[in-house]
C-alpha cells in the first residue's frame, strides 16, 4: 500500500462513523482507493517538523473535548471537540496570531496551553518542560514565566480591590516584593503601561475599558514573564484605543523581549502585530505561515474567505467578496472528511473532500495548509 493510500485510509470517515483501517475478520489492511489526480496528500505536517532550537512553546496534537451527558443516569453520549489536534510552536521573541470565527476554539486553546483547562490529550512543552505533567510547585514556577491577558478586563479584575491591591496580591503570591518595595513596583508597572502611580488607589469601575486593559497588562507584567497569551485583548475597545493598546504591546515586547500568542478575530489587527499567523476552523489549524505569505497568498479556501471580508482602506478600491454558504457546523457533530467542505467554494471540491481529513501539510517554504486540493509546491 502506498504512503498516500495509507494516509488516506487513516483519515477516511463516512457519515459519523470512521471506517476501519483493517478487516476485522482477516486483519488485513483495507486501503482507500487512491485520491483523484487533483487530490494531494503529500507534504510534511507540523508533527513531522523538528521545532527550532529557540522555540519557547511547542504544542503537539493538543485536544480538548467537553463531554456531553444526557438522560437520568447522565450517560456520556458524545463530546464537544473544542480543540481537535493543534500543533505549532512559538519562537522566543515571536508573535503568532491565532485567528478564526467565534466558537472555533481559540480561547479554549489558549486556556488549555496554560492548564487553566485540563487537556484531553496532547503535549505542551514550555522551554523544553512538559506542562501537563507538572506538579503544583512546578506549575507555580510556570505561572512566573507564562501569563494570560483576558478579553474582558473588567470581569478579570476583582471589583473589591483597588488597582494597587490587585497588583500587590500578585507580588505577594509570587514573593517578589513586600512593603515599600511592592509600592514602588506598583507605581513602576502602572507607569510602564501608560498610567500613573496615583491610579493605584482607584477601583476598576473608575477606569475606561482601555485603561482597564492596561491594568490587565500591568498585572501580567508584574511577574516578569517570558510568554503572554493575549486573548482578544482589543476586541472590546474602540478603534482608536485598539491602536494604542497594540502599540503598547509592541513596545513592551521590544523592551522586555516578550513572546506573544495573540488570539483575535480581527485580521487587520493580526496583520499589524504578528510575525506568523495560524488560522483555526472548528477546533483545528487549517493554515499557518509567515504573516506576509498568509496575506499575499492564502492557500486554504477558508482563509481566502476571511481575508475577502477585511475592509480595504483605499477609497474606490473593491475586493472580491467570498460569501460562505451555510452555518459553522457544530463541534459536537463535525462533518466527515474536511470539516470545511460543506461550505467550501473551491472549484475542484469533490467526493474526496467529504471522505479524507486533510493533513495540515507543508505546501512549500513552511506554508502549511489543510486542503487536499492545494498541490504541493503551491506556496513556492
């Protein structure tokens, strides 16, 4: 059996039930008929590629399923596959943008990476150490080096604590400073993010949305981390304030040599801040490449549709709009084969797309795309 046949036989699904790889009676392999000439399963996947030596974060086949229980006895009848096999890496000092529609699993992925949610399976390495096997003491040390900035800055701050007390709590828990040293550090943190030391005596409700997000960033900076996962940090802010917060994040990255996983759904914001971009759909990464490659030459039909919806800032210039058909499928009952095939507009879409789960394959030059209709070498 050829490599392509073997890959295809492992990735075939019919209806809601996966086809077996072997005959249950004879034990012999049951190969899928070879894909048509316009279906290409070649190319190495992120799991086949050795992470670079300067990789700070490595994610391998990460899955997070939420069980569905029904009936009087609360039987397990299925799973919501919020994250379904993510693999990527982050270099030190790099920003990777994680984009996709609402409900595609971006936030769950970020929370699972830092063990705010326990993973169903997979592996996360932070600076070479396995995150999912860390004990309580190792996990506290991880919290010093990896922080999270939440989407809603108001709900992430304790309304009963002043800003100064909230920052002091972080310094106390991690044994970084006490007394006058803590007070000086609080003033420094507030000034770093564009506020003043006098703001430390105020409560969260006394600030605007942009100011509260700056406080959330200050709290993340308090432990002097190496990695910050930014979960849509500007989506709830006005456009002018968005620019200020994005510029602040970039200045902090240059000053403190930070690494960002930047979760967002606004592709124009992601283009501005990211070095590489990963596009998610229904719990999976369907395309990942350098920022310029993604925006200049999107290979995955879903990425093409997303980019076609980005407004053009030139008067009189129109972009051809790709309107997707239907709704996003439920992660509790994803379609067989390619998860995007029911809405796909690719001219070569055929029965293979409904049968073969496309690998996230390198189509050339480190540009990975999960589409069997994109031939190897398309990104060169």
